[in-house]
C-alpha cells in the first residue's frame, strides 16, 4: 500500500496526496467508530 502511495505521489502534487490520505483516514475512523457503536 505505501509503495503504491509513493509511486502515485511522485506524479501528483503532495497536497493532493495528503488530502486523499487524510480523507481515507477519516473514512476509516468513521467506519471504526460506527462499528464500535454498533458493537457497544
């Protein structure tokens, strides 16, 4: 996964990559929180 990101980031401006990774992280966090609530 990280190797893929590095390859992509060499072609895309770093700001966009940072935005994409941040969105992915928040989405995963959101899912984790929802799962936590449904199990809790």
